C-alpha cells in the first residue's frame, strides 16, 4: 500500500485513495466544499488546495536523490486540489505551510465575494461548511487597514451579485441562488444516486445557476440535496424557519415508514418534531433517505391524542388512565381469553412484539397479527444485505423497489454503475472516492425487473415486463421453465423473450439477488415458487415488506395461528385493520396516536400512543439487520408506549403480564438470543433468527390495484406532503377507462381502504387492461373499484 | 412531428460515431443540427433530443446554455453578437452595446419589428487586439466597431446589401479603441 507523508505523519492508504482522504486519515484537516462521501469528486470548488510532491524513479529504477543523498521530492508546480489527486507511493503532502493557508484563505475570500451575509436568517446557520471556514480563515485576518486606522475585513468593495433568492424547486425544496457556491453536489447527486439528472448548471461563468428544465423535481429522493448542500442554498421547506441548528435536540434513530432501516436524525425543538435528516450508515443508506422518510413527519405534531378516551353513551369522552382501565375491565369481563386478539402496527419494535407475543401466550389466544403482514412470512427467505446487491452479478426485482424498499433503488443504481463498497479509513467513508465516476451509464444487463405495473427501475433493466396482477405465480413458473431450458409458459402481459433473457442472465451469474414485493408475498403460490427458486439457486432475497419491522415481529412470534374464528375482543394498535375484525368484535381497545375516523367509529376505549419517533426499541430490517430506535423529545401529553399499553390491557384482563418495560423485553432478548440490544454495532447487527410460520393468505379480490407507495396514509396527512402529491393518480389502460366512461384527467372519488379518496384519471397504455391502479397509503392488495361520484367526472 | 423523424439515417450516422452505451455524446451534434436548420432550439426540440440521447431536458438545457452559439428563442435575419469580455470592454463594448440597443430598440431575446436584427452579448470572440468586436451570424468578425462603422453596418444591412460587401466597405476606423466611442456619463471605460 502506498505510504504517504502528510505534514509530519506517515500513513499507509489503499492505492487509488485521494490525497484528501490521506490527509484526513492522517488526522489532519483540509477545507472542502464540493467533495462529498459517496459522490464522485470533481474538484470544482478548489478549496482543498495543498502542496504536494512525489519522488521519481530514474532510468535505473532507483529513486532519484538530491545532492545530500536523500530521495528527492518533485513538487507539483502549482498547488493541487487534493480531492482529485490520487496518492502515489512516497508522496509528500503539505497542508500547513503559509503558502497553502494563504491560497486556501484566498479561495474562501473568492467564495464569499458574492455570498450574501444573511447567516442570521439562514436555516443552515450553525451547520454551514462555508460559515465554519469563513470563521476559520477570515475573522482573524485583517486584509487591510483604512487610512483612519480601522481594520477592514473585506476587500470586496463592489455590489454583490443579486439573483433569484426564494426559488421553489418543488413543494419540498427551496433554492436560494445567491447563496449557491456552485459546488455541484446536488447536480452530481441526482445523476449518480437516484439516477435522474433533473438539476444542472444553466448558463456559464458568473451567470451560472442551478436549475431544471423538467417539471420540478421528481419526489422520491429529492430531499437529500438539502443535507449535502454545503451552504444554505437548498433548504427543506417542511422544516424551514422552524429553529436554529443549535436549538434542536438531535436523536439518532431509524425511519419507521418502510423496511429499509434508513438511519435518521430526528430534530425536535420545544417538544415538536421539526426536521428529519439523514444519518450516515454506509452499510444501509449511505447518506441518503427517501423523501417519505424525510418529509413525511408533519402528522406527528398535529392533533395528537394526549389522554385516554372512553366511550360513554355513544360518544368518546376524555378520561383518565384509571377510568380507561376501569372501562377496559368492565368491557372485557367474562370474555373468553382465548378469543382476545391483538393487532400491532407494522412499525412496532421487537420489544413490543415480544410483549404482545408473551401476553398472547398467557391468554392462550391464537389471534396475534400486525398491520402489513404478508401472506407468507418474510422470514422464510434467506435474507440478502444491501452490500450483497453491490456484489450481485444479476438482480431480479419482482415488485417495485423504489416504492416498497426505497433504499434498494439507490443500491441497485449503485450496482449498475459499478460502484464498490468503500474502504473504511480512520475518518470513516472516503470523502473523495476516486473510484466513483460521474456519468457512468447503468449496466442494464445486470437487472431484470418485473411487476404488475410499470416501475422506475424498469428503465435500467435489460429484461422487463408488466404482468397482470394476480399472475406472479405464473411469472415464477415461466421463469423456472426458462431456467430449465424449456419454452416459458405464458404470463399475461409479459413478452416471453424478456423472461428468457432474464433467465439466461440469471444462469450465467454467480451471485444472484432477488427482490420480491407485496404482490409476490400476498400470493401464497407465487411466494412458495419464489422461495423454492431462491433456495435451489442459492440466491439472497430482499423481501420488501409493507411493515417496517415485519422480520422482527415474525421472529418474536407475532403471527396468527389456529382457526379462523375471529376474536371477540381486540386490542388494536394499528392504523388500519380488516373490516372483519372491526365489525365482528364486541369490545375494541385502540392504542392510537390520532383520533382517526376508524378509531372514532369503532373504539370503546382509546389509549394515547407514542409514534415510532418517540420509542426506544429495535427493528429488524429487510436485510435482517438489528437497528436501534431512540426516543425523540416530542410532546404528546399522557401518551404511552405499546409495551405499557399492552401491560395495562393485560391487567384489565386480570393477568399480570411479565413484560412491563422495554428494558425487561431487552433482557429477555439477551437471555434468549445472546444479543444485547443496547449495544448493537455502529451500523447495526446482522441477526438471522430461525422462524417458521405457516402461510396465512390475505384476501385479494377486486380490480382496484393498490400500488405500493413510499407515501403512507399518515404521511399524506401533512399539509406539505398533501400539496406535493396533489390529487392521487388513478392509472388505467385507456380502453378500461372508456369502458367505465372515464375521461383522461377526470377527477372523481373512489372507495379505498383509507376511506373515500379524490383521484384523477391518467391513461397508461402499458398497464394491463381491466385494472385500476392507485397508490396505497395502507398495506392492502386490492379491492373492488367503486366510484363514488357520477361517472365521467369533471375535466380538470 | 419531431424534428428528427425524417432524419433517421443522419441520426444513425451520428450515433455510430460513439460507443453504444454513450449516446449522450451525440448531444452536441444534435443540438447543432437543430440550431443550424431552425435558427434556434425550442423546448420541444430539447425534450426530443433528451429522449434521443437518453438524458433529461435539464441536461440538454445545461449544455445548451453553456454555449452562446445555441439560441433558445428565434433570432433575426442578422443575429448580432457583441463581445463583452475584458479586452473589448476596455475598448468600449459597453458603449457599443448601449448604442446598439438604443438604435435598434431591442434587448437580448427580442427581434426588431422588421425581423432583421437580434442581439446577444457573448464571451470572448478571441480577437482582443481589434476590439470591440461583433459577429453577425456565423460570418467573419466586424472589428474595431466605432459608432460610425456601426451606423454604416446597420444601414447597409437595412438595405439588404450582402453582409460581406457591407463589411468590406465600412469607413476606416478613425482611431483604435475606446477613444472613438463617445463616452456616456462618468461611469464609462475611462
């Protein structure tokens, strides 16, 4: 490995490391604005200038020496941008000399020349790279003394450049073009990470600005540019003007909206959740989180339930916990304990799952379920990690990774661009990784994408196809046939050539990774075919479950068993529940964060709940990785965690449940599995529980297909998210729409599991005929299409 | 109908010059073709090119706006490009620009009513020793543009004389550089 001398320290770094990383690895600092972890280095800000030199070998193969016999260092004639300079053996780097410091302070001066001095009203203030560097290089240095003896800190005597200051790029992001220092991080981000070049430099020279010619920013992963912007040019509109950076209480936690296990910082101020930022985890989400994870938190602060409620004479009345306990005792009196059901939310933690499973066991009940449960358990499949995706020779996605497991979208794109897992240096991920290149076209031969609707990853897939919903099993049967060298059996909507192509690539590949979504998991036959395929072919599987902690809950034994006779009394902590349970039970206790229409209608007792942002606990993500949640400081009155609520419910049933606190569940977990949930590895601990549950199919009927979406129902309650998403799109084949008498662009109301929803009709000829597609906010497969206003609607 | 619909052979030729997975490289030739044939590249054409080379309209706009050669709006018969970079600025291009905009009554992006002239400020044309310099369409430069020479140039073009002839018969510059342009106000290039 090349040995590099940085100032007075000699370090060894892997070949191909940038001089910048060698400097940080050696424990020194160099200022930078444009380089960023996980992005290609471009050397556009020129801030990281250093003096560098290297020895040379003579024709005899020996190092050239100077007169004194020392190895001679040939210095580069000019200072070099260290982010784009690769180290070589024997290289000498100087970051401390006056020459270097002077050049760097010159760069800070140039960068500041046109930068507005609005730090006091800038959201980035206190967390701004430019502010830090200006402080470091500017303040103590007086540039010249006026004739009257006063020191002057700037030499820039002219009017600053004035351009567009509050330019909304989308509902989520606002751009201040005066603050922009043209580091190009956001441009590179969009091209390299989600794979949409929707931002670019427009014009040139001093007129250059960041802009887009497309229709706004695509939502999905756009929010990450607010994190990587080194100044306050790109800001999060949801969190704008909500607090200064030093006022936020920052909590390191995990996003509860999907099974990716995205690491986040929760920023709360005065008891309100104000902002969510990404937290680097190079094994899970790098620096990136989905927009739903970042912007979908507005619901947490609004209209929270802060005290228990009890139904008195038909209406729910606020009550104390004692009254709630009494009401539960009364309601549950004489109920057969075997017929008491529990429904957990999909983002219940492992600890809560354990508490529920213990209680259910004591009750002797066989009805223990969770929201977003799939027909076949996710635990049946050998889990792949995201890192496996980077090493895969073939990736087959059956479902919609972008919406179902958003971070998988990022990893798939990384794989297709040939990005490797970065090495770990003393300072962590390399800041300027020279192996990452701009504008690498995705290698389409590595991906096959099939789904019951068009997906975003399909544009990168060499083999792709849209099959009719309900035909996932047919797809797997055809794929198996193609693997066996037979002609693939027919799959409605899919070109057999695509299946053959995918099978061919699959066979040639050594390492294969499979992604399967809710459509496959909901169909027992398809899920079993997929399982057989994965196991016989030695492929890792990323199961894109609708529930954030499906694998964790399954491992704790949260799974319905026994006969299908419904429960008589039920404890529901989920946001949605099957009609059969809501209508068929006699007594219903809800543990809820909000008084939703469902709660208001069906609850006999409501206990105020904490959101996943306020919990301590653990998730088992889609890659079988244990990740710790920490509670953020959000004010929610008397809200209690699920473990406490379950304990109270157990008490009302006359039991004394063993688990009363999260700690107790963690102790039990440590005894049982020898893992201390309080001491997980920094990037999460991989844990493969042995679980076996019998398939439990979910009802899947109707021609309204509820397409998975990263935006869950609760996210959509936030006003910004509502504005950004607009009216939901009901996508359908033109012929199907005409048969129903629907025009393109017509708006109408349709019945959905979330209640009636206003939708707008869009045509998509690539979709199978006879189906209507609607992005779903709650995990649900499909239901009969039912329009609630006169057919045709009004043209919008 | 798209601009390239009936130019499939030409397209194939252009794309054949680049590796199959680097269709983006054909962005410039395609832009150039539209600019040459239509005089400007409108948003529909940008989207068409983006589709053809497999990128986004944003990237096409980014590339296009980098080069002053590409126009986003229709131009006049004579598209006057005034060099505004340092040497020409010192030689009086600010005053020249003033005179031009007042004489023609247009700003960049506009075309005179008779459809004859449009105006654009461009970066260095590379003839710093003969500033201020203007270029009309793709023709050779008009150099040392004094007020008198400018007037003669515009008059000639308004009479639809061939550009080459007008250019050759311009009055000799009285003197070089800034002194020949009347300074307007105190903020001039003194």
